[in-house]
C-alpha cells in the first residue's frame, strides 16, 4: 500500500514537471517566432530602404539627363531660329532683279561662310537615354513607385518620338536641297569663289538660274518644316520641364 501511494505521488510530481516543461517549451517557441518576425520585419525594412535609395539614385541620374536634354533642345531651337532668319534674308535678296551670276555669288557666298543655321546643315534633338536605359537593362523600371512618373518616362523615351516625323522630314529636305544646289552650283563663278580656281566650266549665266522656282520652293519648304520642328521642340521642352518638376516634387516628398 505504501509503495502504491509513493508511486502515485511520484506521478503527480512528474506531471507537474511536464506542465512546467510544456509551458517553457511554448514560451521558447513564441520567442523564436517573435524573433523570426522581427528579423523579417528588419529585413523588409532594409530591402525597402535599399530600394528607395536605388530609386533615388536612378531618378537623380535621369533628372540630370533631362537637364541636358533641355540644353540640347535649346541648342537645336536656336539653330533653327537662325536658319529661319537666314532663309527670310535669302528669299528677300533672291527676289531682286539681278543677274544669274549675282544671285549665284550671293547664295554661294552665304553657303561658303557656313554661318550658324546654314541651309545645307541641320540639327536635331536626341534624348540622353543613358540613365534610363541602364535602369531598363537592369530590369529596375518597377523600382519607381510613382506610377505617373514611371508612365511619363516610358512615354518620353519612346524612340519613335524623335526618330521619325518632323525631325526626319527636316533631314530629308536639307539633303534634297544640298543635292539640288550642288548640281546647279558647279560653274565657273562658283569654283572661283569657293575654290579660288579658274576652270572651263560654263558660266552661271548659261545655266539654270540659282533662284529658280525649284530651288526657292525647296528653301521655302525648308523654312516651313524648320518652323514645325521648333513647335515640336517647344512642346517637347514643356514635357521635359514637367517631368523634372514631377521628379523634384516626388523626391522632396520621399525625403520628408
């Protein structure tokens, strides 16, 4: 009988220890779980911080590229403005009642000086894509959290915006004019003016006039397309400024 009660008491003691052990085990598990959750939260915070820093770097680099774009747009715009002024000057002069030789010498004298805005040259705007392309090649376009900025940048850097249309038309017209003027410009007087050479080429008086309707039509067409080009540049410039302002506002908000 004594042995029976002793075994029963030992069982109660064992049960009490088991309860304490289970309580300790549960507590230990909870601590591990809490530690894991904290570690995950810290890791998420670190990843978010790294992502935000990377986003800031990309946006600052793209913003710098956009500032360079503004300078390039201004350069092309000013080149076109000088070309328009030059064309108006040429149209006025070539309409005067003068000899073929006088008209030819006047026009080729201008071309020979190669002033800024020259008829046989063109300037076009091409966006600085390096920063944006680096982000795309790294598959980090999604790192930009602001949907509007991401959409505006994707639209801005679409190649067909600047590779075709108005700018391509300007290139074609200038090239065609250069071909025409070269054909009509090979004569005794032009070679003397530009090359300081005496040749047996026919005189300008014996050739088609340099102010023929075909030539002057091409010059007029060039002016109208350059004007359209500048309208395109003004619109593109406003878009560039708007994106820069959006990036500035977003970076200021993110840092506050």
